C-alpha cells in the first residue's frame, strides 16, 4: 500500500503538527498500518450455553466511545441475570433477554457510529458535497453546527421492545418509559435531609410509588411478592413544588437500571438480587404531573422488606 | 403537518430570477456547493422532520 510508506506518512504528520503547539516536535515512525472503519455484529449474542459480549459480539467505529461503553453495558446487563439463573432463582429464558436487549443496543450503537463515519469519510460525491456544505456553513450559522457529526457521545439505550417490559396501562410522556435507564433526581428524605434518588435505590428490585389514592394498596401487593421470595425495596415519593422546574441534564448513572414495570409478571420464577429498578405507578395523575413526579421527588417513606 | 405543494411563493418570478442570479459567475462545482448550502438553510428553516421527509420523497419522485 502506497499510504504505508514512510516517505508518504512523515510529510503528512509534519503538516498536521505544523498547525499545532507541537509543530517543532521530533518524532520517529514506529509502525504504520491502514485502519478502516467497520461496524458489525453477530446475529445472535446467545448460542445456547455460550454467550457473547463486548467486541466478540459487536464492533463499531471509534467515534462516540461506543465500543468500550457497550462492552461494559453488556457485562452489566448479563451479570445479574446469569447470577440469578445459576442460583436457580430465575429461568434460563432470562438469559435470552440479555441477547435481545443487547442486540437492540448494538444496533443503536452501530447506527450512530455509522452516521458519524459517513460524515467523517463520505462514501459518495454528493455525501462529500453536503458534508463540506455543513462545515462551510458552520463557520457562521449556529444551526449547521448541530449537523457536524464527529461522533455522538454514547448514552444508554432505551430498551423499548424488551421482553422484560410489560405494557404501560396509562400513556405518559417523557423519557422515563419502560426500558429507560433511571434518571437521577434530588429528593428530600423523611428527616428533611437532602439526597439523590438513585442512591436510595436498593441493590435488588426497587419499586417507586408516587403518592396517590392507590399507593397503599400497591405497597401491600408488593409485600405479597416479597412473600414469594423476591425482596423488593419500596420507595414512596411525593412531588415537591420546589422540584417542578428541575430537569436532569442527562442520565447520570446507567447501571443496568432499566425501568420495568413488574417484570416478574412475565417470569415464572422471579429473579432475585438484581440491579433492576422497577417503577410502579400507583396513582392516576395526568401525564404532565406524572412527568414532574419523575423529575423532582420528595421521599416520604422508605421501607425495605427482606 | 403537510408539505405545502400548492402555490405558496409570494412572488414566483422574482424568486426564480433571484435563484438564477445567485448562481451567476459560479462554475458547476461552486453552484452545486451553493445548492447544498441552500438546502441545509431551508431545511433548518422548516425544522419538522416529517415535512422534510415529505419534501425528500417529492423531490426523489422526479428522479429514477
């Protein structure tokens, strides 16, 4: 390959350095190869007793820090499920949900990564034309800067179609839909001290119940689950007026913290200790109030049954 | 919202003349680049992805 020859590479490196603070730096060429972007994934991440994660399951181009992030997210998704199945606390089918969820997330990563790759290395003349037009306009037009795609920062996938989701009985707007990673929110504890919602969650299942006419009945029904061997921490929340305008800038912590209403409804044997948080909606507030309930919380009571 | 395809231009002839005039003295490559910038500016003005997709389809309809 012509491009691998040192006499071709060194002038290019010098030209790049000339525009930087390292323009007089001395360097030696140690190694040269041609890197090509590739986005690909296995059709299925689970093959019976063999489960694939990270780079063995999917590959993305490096824009957006998606490779390492998604590898850690794979492991986190799999860890509690594997532990539950190995301990006999959940059926083998729970492992299929790992594959379904992470295949979906890999597609999302690949889609974002491919978009960045196509912007950086346009595949056609017209693609190059528009890329250059975007760059030219971005010097003076703010809107064009939103189109400059040098890689979008990886954010947790919202697992819309997960088999662990149960349908929403009521429609509500906002990001905290079943399958979304839980966003953090400021809370006031019963003793008046300030805290953050995610830190109040248990290491197993947590049910969040917003205060309303049915919240007592719901809390009682969760006790029944506890009797079946699924420890559930229950957090009861009241909306605080001072939180109404609060908007989290972005999700602070992913964990494998997808919001899923009552996943045990789908599983013959409920998984036990799980980094899974469950949002249980007790009342029937209209969508608007409901969203506020998810953004700003007042913690009324915290109980744990174990 | 529906893409407006019924007559909507304030002054069609003036617009058309201005469009051609904008390209004066440019070679083909420069004109293509101008058109690309124009599409992006207009797309941002429209904003709605749904309307833009209708426009993309309508424009594509004239091609193979």
